[in-house]
C-alpha cells in the first residue's frame, strides 16, 4: 500500500496507519488524536519566545506587499489589507503582525505563530521573505517576483 499526499501534513501517516489497521483487521486507533498528542509533545515547553521591545519595520507596510516564489514551495502572496499585512499561502489566509525588525508573525490560522522574515537587497528594497517551514532545514527563502518587462521601458526595482 502506498499513500501519497501533495502537502506537508501529518495526514499521510494518519491515513496510512488507519488503512493498515483496517486492512489487517486490527482494533481501531484514533490516529488523529495520537498524532496531535505526538506533535504537542514535540513542541518546546519552555518560556514563550518574546519579540524585541520597541522595534518597528524598516519600510512602510506597502513595501512588503507582493508575490514571492520558491521553486519547490510555490507562490506566497503578501497583501496590504485594512492597514496591515495579510498572508496568502497554499489556501491559508491570515493577518501578519509585526514581531520585531523585519520579522512578522502569522496571527491566526493553521500557520499561527509561524514567523516570516523579510530580506532586503543592497539598495534596501524588499527582495525576499524567509520562513522556517521545515524545522530540519534552513529557512525556505521565497524570492520576490519581478514585474513583467515592458519593451522600451527600463527595468525599475520593485
């Protein structure tokens, strides 16, 4: 038996384990609950991380709005909405709250608590956003998409 899911999710294991139990005629186990307990047990139990006090973004919020792309993780959109920033990634839409310096935190969704750190180029313009989606690897860096080139017009930074 093979179970493939195109997502970074514990659903793969939950489905495979449930199907194995059913196929082998074993007593049912609540794999959803067991997996949730395992995830909770792996979370750090120390004091909650706190932002650096008195910091603010280096740019106006509209400078962070745009489309960011990674060859394996796809498209991430950050939009200016109701005076704040809103993340749209893989169907998850959530407000971003300023955490510290160039780092924003996902406020409410399945990605709640996830931090995004914006990166700038030598001219100080926002060029990328990094996210620690996979704890075992370095931050995933989404590069800012450049606007389509218009013939006869010089390329301007975003």
